[in-house]
């Protein structure tokens, strides 16, 4: 029987990881398809004609695009197990705010950390550390961003953790030294089966980043 | 029904502030509007939105909510028993509405603004072409979402109507600035007609800034380089 849920994704994508984790949190059976981004499949182009990007969640033939939107969709369609967004409207607004913050700020800063050099890289590192410190401050002494339970913001951020060794290697700095609580939080998240199963081997991600660096002419 | 103490920090000219105000109107929520002075940021704003330091900020019983689309969703959820639903009821329709609202902010608005910041004719022409292409996407989105009804959300204005419709004042201002029609009755007829319906909605009409006043403000915000 054809799978009801298909995920078009790319294995190192920190955004794709969000959707993988959400599906696993809910115990939803899905077919994972890894895309070759240099030769996008006709299905990807058909299901996300506007952005032509992964991840794309296809549920009973209908596409949902954008990882944060996918995670909310998954939470709404399969509400009974492991709620992802809090039930209180104010807490929900806070959770959405922080995932929006991650989406606005992280990509550019982390790209500068590993895919540039010289002054641009130094600026990128400063911005990146500042972003992580803001997030760490929001986390505070809570086990997860939402409090006692793993949820939306944790899912929104944890994918970047597999890229940390690469940032440290190519940026020549230690994230743990700057944000120890954030690293402790990440390790806590990795204890969850849905997360451990959804995140790639960081060593493979480092190799991938090295390849990108060559492509960008930084190596 | 007790709504609690509601304040909104904002400005008459801001698209993003208008979104929050339309949503509050839809729910018939009374609120205190705290108008920010252009060029300065009040202490309350800096305290309530320390991360971005931007308007709008909704303060409900002393608790701040930031980011316009998040505020609109909050208003819908906190006062879910008031008035009509702002977000669609089905999860799939909600995902589509959120997708296009994100597109409006991430792609369409950026293109619109680049007309105002364009330097020289070449840059302006390219910016206009981009807006036209993206508006075309929104025309298709309207047909897909409205399903024959008057608004993106169906019979009544909702999340996506608010997300895009709040731009209509600025849309006109940019048209004047570019001396080029950007909401074309023949190219995007559905959007064109939707725009008129949206502006005439009683929860929207009193909030839409007057074009001349907004154009004057735009000249301050986007000064033309000296010849």
C-alpha cells in the first residue's frame, strides 16, 4: 500500500530534520526520499513550484511546504501523541516567536561562519555567537525551551546541532565554551529517539561542509 | 466576557501594525493604541520587544506578543470565542494560509520595497518585473484559496487577507512612486476585485491610511538621492 506520508528532503538539512523529528514524535509512518539538489525530482518541482526547495511534506498527495509550517501541520493533524506546541495561546505565541527568530537569524550567520573567510567570517562568528547566547538566555535553566516538555522550539533548533562540529572546525572556536547550557540542552534532546533517528552523523555533515567550502572557493 | 487589559504599540503607517489592529477589530476587542514617534523608540517598546525592538507589540495583561503574524494568530486563539475565526478551521487550509503569508513577507514585500530603494531606471525596472511576477503567484493563490468566495479565507476576511491586504495603502504609494500600475485589473483581476472588497470591509476601512499622507511619509522614510 502506498505510504500516506512522503517527505522529500536532503539528509544534512537542518530544516528537513525538523519535519523528520515531528513525524517520529507522533509515530507517523512515512516514506523518506532524499533529493539530489543538483537534479531536483519532477515530484519536488511539482509539489513546491514556488520555492522548489526541500523539505516538502506530502500527505495523501497534498503538499505542505516550509519546515515550521510542516511541524505545526503535523501537530494539528496528529494531536493526540506528544503535543509539540503548547496549549496555552500565550505560550504558543512565545514558541512561534522563537522559531521565527531562528528562521530570521540563524541561516545567514551560520553560513558566514563556515563558508566565508577573513573579516566576513569574523563578523559572522560574532553574530552567530550572539544569536546562540540569546537563545541560551531564553532557555535559562529549563530542560527544554518550552519548560519540562520537548517541543516546537527544541525541534526548531536541534538540527543545527549536527552542524556545530563543522562550525567549530572551520570557524576555529568552541561553541561549548561560549554556550555550555545550550550544549547540555542539545545532548538532552539527542536522548530522545525521534531526534537520534532523525539527525545525521555530524562527521558526515563536516565532510559535506568541507565540500561546500571548496565549492564556494573558501577552501 | 472579560477581554483583559489590551495595549498595542504601533504606528498609523505600519503595514504590520495594521494587521494586529484588523484582527482586534474582527474580534471587537477594545485596546489602547500607543503611537510610537517616528525616529525614536519608547522605553515600553524596548522593554517589551528587546530582541527586535520593532512594532507592533501587543501587550495583553502586561504580557507582550511580538511579530505581526504571530500576534494575529494569538488574537485568534486567545479570543477564540469572540467573533469569527481568523485562521481557517482545517489544518491543511491553515498550512496553505501560513505558506502564502510567509511568501508575502519573505518574497513579495521585499520585492515591493526594492522599488522604493532602487537606484536608477535599470534597478527600478527589474524590481517592478519581480513584483509583477510575484503578484501573479498571489493571483493564483487567491483562486486556489478562495474557492469562488470573496476572500482568501472564504466568506469573511481572515489571516491571509490580513497579511496581504494590510499592504494595500503602501501598494498604491509604490505605484505612484514607480509611475507604474502594480495591481492590474486585467493581469490579476481576482486580486484587483478582492482588494476593493478588502478595503471596504468595515473592520479595515477606518485603519487604511490616506494615500497622500502615506506618500508624504514614504518620502521621509525613503528619501530620493540628491541629483
